[in-house]
């Protein structure tokens, strides 16, 4: 945590590594408006809340998550190289994992984990009710990309299968973790109104970062966590677009925070 009036020292530009817990880090002036909005957004996370940042674009109908296939490949190449570096703090959590997300009424989602064995074991299923709490859309100037910071509440649910799911989202996901604090999920998604339709549709390429260590969030504070996530996502954007990463020249313009009243 920073003392009153204390400012932080920047890590060298281009490393893409968020500050280590306890480190003194300078918030670049161009990050200040975004950090302030996100601090407000995550200051009072509840037990079942999750905080994530997604990359995408702004369309006429609103934010749409996703990157191109080539951009995703560049990020994977960078991440695998970082995992080889002993001091990078980034580790891969394993191979691609296949799941099916079945969406039902009342914001119910059932995730079915595909069996990696001989097919005889029952497939693991997790049912949750996922409610949107708040969103902040952030324009990254000089790049045709928008990032969305979201807080969502995931509550365990019991499902009675009385209807067909719609939509169905088939996923293949590869994950990395940075020092146990930030998880980077790289996901191929096929979506449709049924499993057959989803398999026939072209894939989307999604990437999201989730802050997964609530203990560090409490000990280091929301400001430290907001800066950590922003530094990492901005660096990944530069990797995706093959541009030089200079945090102090990357202009971020946040929207007002939108709160949702889903019950």
C-alpha cells in the first residue's frame, strides 16, 4: 500500500510485468483517470465477485470481445517465451482445456468439462448464476481496440433441465498465471443456439485477464491491483499489434462506470 501522497517508480517500459507485491510503483499520469475509475469499481468486492478485463472492439451494438487469430498467436508466442524465463513470474497452467457452456434462463450457466480420459468417467459440471455488477469500457488511443473492466457475481446454482440451453458456447482454453495474482485466459469459442450449430460456426478468439488473489488485493489495495492489471493488459495489446510498448505514451480513456441491477 502507498502512504498518503506517495507516488510510485515505474518499471522499465517494455517488460510488461506488473509490480511485485510490496514494490513501489509510479502510476504514469496518463493512467491516472483509468486507475481512479477502476479503484472505485473494485473497492468493495463481495465474496462471490470476480473482476476481469477483456480485450475487444466497440461496435454499433456495443462492446464485442475478441481479437484476430494472428493476434492471439502473437500473445501465445510471447507468453510461452516468458514461461521459459525463470524470473518472469509467468507460468502455464497446462494444456488446452475443453468445456461446453450451456446458458439457461435467469442468467444460469452450466459448464461441462470434457473428459480427457477414456470417456467412461462422468463429466464434471458446475452450475452458477452469473450476474453483472459493473462495467468500465476503456478506449486505447492509437489502437483499434477497447478493453472492458467488469465485475460479475458468480453464485452456485441448482439447475433443473426443463429447457434447451441457448446459447451454447464450446470452448478450448489455454491459461497462464502471473505470480499467482493474475490469470490470463486465451480462449477459442464456437457459439450457436445448439451444439451442432456452434460446431458449424467459425471460432472467435477471446482473451481475458482475471485478478485471482483476493488476499493480495486486500493487502496491497485496489490501486495497486488496478495498476497491475492495466500494465499487463496494455503490454498484451502491444504484443497483439506488434507495436513498441511505452506505458507513458499509451493514452487510455475510460467511460463512466455503468452499474447493473441484475437480481
